């Protein structure tokens, strides 16, 4: 009990230290201000005065962008409208990541499919360069017809994946049982649209139909209530305003847990914590027993 209390107090102190040295975080972003196009030549475009961003993929290349700022804890929201029609073989990735062989990463990947078949939402969490924590879901709507909000909440207690503010996955901080948790490395936001027809659709059996190219994904209404990493400090980051600080301790209330159970009962396609064939020596320690 004393050890558990000490861990909770240490966590609170760490977050307090981060908060005490903050500046204001990004909120209600403009793509020109918050992001830079990193590859794809003219296949990535910022439109409508920076209120809309598009990524395109053709047979020659995909495209991508990244945030200008690095973040260490926060809530990140982005509205996406995914590639419509026959999107088989394509992957639209939207994720947080640090750099290097021991990087941390929090992933949304949207795996395309043939017309009339549903997208698969692929999620993963990397800590210290190690992933293998995949969970996959169908969606309860067509993500190509309208914009929908995809969110990541990252604090000292949890990483929560949300779709239209409905939680689909929670990765808890289980450092107390030896499971690494992303908390020391700042991460940028990345997104890309690329060809992955060697694995993305039905295990690579369905290939990209290039006669349907270019494939295009749309982005708008980026928002970050987050700790913006300051390169001038080696141990702390700049802070958010107190008015947008709910994410710092956010978990799931009873309603959130109920919605999570609904998603995982009716829409979960794969859960590494249920894959006994993959882990014959025993499931990873963070998996429920």
C-alpha cells in the first residue's frame, strides 16, 4: 500500500512539475501555422487559408505531413474524411511519434478496402521501440462520407483512443508491474497516405487498383490541448492554460466505460491480448487475466 501511494504521489509531482513551467498550447489550429508538408511533392496541399489539408496517393508516390511542434502529454483532435470508393491497399496513418530506435509511438492507421467493404482501424502503442500491441476495429459509420473526429488523450495514467469522442481503446500505465509507458519522450504528430498493398487489405490478397488513383484523404479542425515541448529545457515542457487542462487526469467515467465495452463487444476485430497463438509462452503482462 505504501509503495502504491508513493507511486501515485510521484506521478502527481511529475505532472505538477511539467505544468509549472508551461506556456500556452496550440488550440484550434491552422495547418499553415501548425504543420509542414514533408514529402509527396504537390500531392499534399493546404487549402482554404490553412483550414483544410489534403493528402493524395498515386502510383508514383504517397504524401505526408508533420507538426512543427513536439508534444509531451495532451489531447490531440483531428477531423478526417478517408479515401472513398475502392481504397484497397491504401493506408492513411495518423499518429504521434518520437524518433530513434527506442522511440515511443501512438498509432491510428486506417486500412482501406474494396468498395462496399468497411475500413479497419488499426491501433498500436510503442514504448521504448517496442510495439506488438495491436487492436483493430470496424467503425459504426462510413468514414468516407463525412468528417469524423479522431482523438488521442495521453496523460500519466492512460492513453485513450477516441472516435467522435467515443473511447475505443485504453492503454493504462502499468509501470508498477514492469510495463514501460510513454512519458519521457516528446512526440510530433504525423500523418501520411501510402500504398501498403502487400499487407493492408485481406493480408495483401487484394492489391491497389491504380486505375482509381489518385486517392485522397481530407483533414480539418486540428486542435491540441497539450504540453508543447520546449527545446530550451532538458526536463520540462511548456504548459497549457488551466481552462483546457481536463485531459491531465482524464480517464473513463461510468458512461465512458459503458461505451468502451459497446465498441469492444460489437466492433473489435482483433486484440493482441486475446491472441494465445501469438504468445504461446503467456500473454503480455498488461493484458487482463
